[in-house]
């Protein structure tokens, strides 16, 4: 499937999830419990946003496509070989806050 088509499907699923969750909650589920329509549709809209956020998370992973070549299920660093797998590479340690009166020694953690 082409990338543009995958993104289109992801967007449509997200919009549909929002619409269905909001309408079901506002029109059917909360109609008997809450008589004030502003409160009812406000809560239904919040639920719709939450469902749409979950659908958007799925949509992003769907639109990105398959895993890279050489990746296995459950591996922490897919496709790493050589120096990157041995721990060498770009290491950034940030120390913020506090007062340091002496040298800060960082060992091979």
C-alpha cells in the first residue's frame, strides 16, 4: 500500500472513531442519565477525543508501515550491528540542578 493511502486510511479511521464514540455517547448512553444537553455533549465530546487519540496512535503506526528489515519481535534495538550494539556511539549525560563542589565522575554505568 502506498504511504499516502495509508495516511488517508489512518485519518479516516481517526475521524470515524471520534464521530461514532461522540454520537453513541451523546445520543444514546448519556441521554437518560443527563438531561442538560450542554453537559451531555461536553462529556460525549471528551470521550470522543479520548477514543480518537487512541485511534490516532494506531493510525500513526499503521501509516508508518512495516518494521524495518532485520527487526524481530521483542528486540530492543532492531537492526543495530557493529559499534552501536557494543555500546559505543553518541552518549549524552545531562546533569541539572544542585551545587557540585567537586568533579562529577561518570563511570561506565
